[in-house]
C-alpha cells in the first residue's frame, strides 16, 4: 500500500500528465516515426531510420514543445476550462500554476538543446514554433477563424520538421498533409461548438459565438466536402497499399458525422462528434502500417 505522501505525489504526476496530454504526445511520437519509415524515408532501411539520432532529437524536441504548449494553453484557458471541463480542471489544479510554468520553461529549453544537436536551422525552427504556440495561446486563440487555422497549422508542424529533415517532396506527402489538416480544422470548429458556453462567457470570438451554431455547422459541412477530395486522390490516384481501407472508412464516417452534426444540439452531442474525429486521427496513425507491411518486414534486415 502507498503512504499518503506517495499517493499525493502520484496524483500530482497524474495531474501533470493530464495537463500535458501525455497520451496525445505518445500518439504524435508514434505518428512521426511511422511517417518517417513509411512516407518520408520509405527508401531507407528501417533500422537506419529508427536508430537515427537526429530523428530522435527532432521527435523529442517536438514532444517537449507540444507538452509545453499544452501547459501554456492550460494556463490561459484555466477559467474557460472551469466552465467547459470542471472535472479535468479539478485534476489539473493539483499542480500549482508556478510549477506548471517552471516545467513549461524547462521543456522549451530542453527542446532547444535537443534541436541544437541536429542543426542551427532546427534551433530556429523550434524557437519559432515555441513562440507561435505561446502567441496562439495568448492572443490568436480568441480571434475569429485565425484561431482555428493557427491551431490546425501548429498541430501538423511537428511533421513539417521531419519533412524538412528528409527533404522528401513527393506529391503524395502534400495530399496526406492536406487530408490531415482538413480533419484537424473540422475538429477545431467542432471543439468550438462543444465549448460554446465557456467561450461565450469569457469573450472568445469563435465562429459559433460570432455567427451561431448553424453557420458553424455549414462551415464544418464545407470542410467535410473538401476533405473528400484528398481522400479520393489517396485512394484512386496514389499508391497507399491497404491504407485505402482507412480512407474509404473515413469517407463513410465523415458522412455519418455530418448527419449527426445537423441533429446535434447539446454539448454531449458535440463531444461525441469530437471523439469521432479523434478516432479518425488516431486510427490514421496506426493505418500507416497498412501502406506496405511486407516491405517493412523485408527492410528490417
């Protein structure tokens, strides 16, 4: 059995893990490595990619910056989260704001150190990334449309770091990126619908707050239709192996998503839709394995 002090420490660790969304970071790490093996460096042996120290430093630097981003976002959104996510807010408050901010600076400093191992350009890249996340959390997040676009761009930025490292400019990469970007953009507006009460109370200028839920749903519908374009291209115009099962499933899920969206009226409904989009994103990470399982098995040796 744990002592009271040990339980308190474990609760604080769990609280900090909740603040930095540790589960999301693990998914991003996995996605970066899978994308490197299957897409960005598909012509290299798997061992060479997996044991590339420069890639490891880029992935760790990305993870540190993302964790720091969640902390600073949590800091600025603390009042809104009390309204939208009261249970999570209570857990997050087990760690003081001073401790969170100290950890925020440590994470960002560590990211710069790790980036310096790769190159000076990597240091510049992550320095700009850190500033952009802070500026988004401090200012841009409350701005109409700009907040949504910035959030979507910042979400895919870690993959851009790997993309520039391998200098692979295949068209299929841009199509994959556009598909992911649009799914994330849909998720951002869905989150705004989910968090409408808190955004309205604290003066956030989101699309649902400014123009109403109906207009937000129209914009989501438009983005869903746009998403079908890269989805179609990835299935019928590019070689993605068995991953075409994933994209076909996504098309079906997005159609179901739209039907449910127009029937949704409460926060619990939008939370369900948000989770559907999360499922699509997480499933997409593991579906990268379907591009060519046999090729990877052969490349291990």
